[in-house]
C-alpha cells in the first residue's frame, strides 16, 4: 500500500471554512475562500491548507510557478517540515496553537511540483505572518 500523505495545517481565524470534495485520479487543486486543497487519488495523498489570508498572499506575493526548481523546493520542504515536526513535539517551548499537528512529508515520495510549491510557499507565509523562523533565511514577502 502506498504511503498516505496527509498534510493538514489548521489555523482557524474564521468560524467556518468549507473544503471541496475532489474525485479526479490526477492532481486536483481547489481554492475556496481561505482553503487550498490538493488531492491525488493515485498516490493516496491530500494536502489541505486552511489559513485566513494564505490564498490572497499566494496570489499576490509569491514568485510564479517554475521560478524555483523542484529539487530546491523539496530540499527546503524537508528542512522546514523537520523543524515544524520538532516544534509540534515541544508544546511547552513552542506555541501549540501555531504548531497543532505533525506533517507527514516523506522525502522518498515524489509528490510533484505543485505540492512542493504550495508547501514551500505556506512555510514562507507562516514564518513571515507569525514571526517564526524555522530555518535559515526567510524571504521577506
């Protein structure tokens, strides 16, 4: 059985958010309100990002797709996710309201450009918005 990849980052500042159900076998993207969802039934993964302001930030401040190479995004995501998961396990040291749950990101799985692009940009958004520094230089966008 292929590894199930679920990445849910929840920072709810609105009372209710809806996600859209996707049934395509290929990578499907849905942006509704402040929810970004990527699903791929073949690889059995789903990425859901719920954060007020992320969608507008993504549409207005990031570099376009294909600006960064996929290996670059993968390497950054490995480091950011490792530090994120480290902070989830230390709720007395790091705010558990910011780091609610671990991210199951397996570097041996090829998730594709779109998944890595959105995870990377969410990590940049998160660090700039919440004044956190996961690792190294954070681009000021």
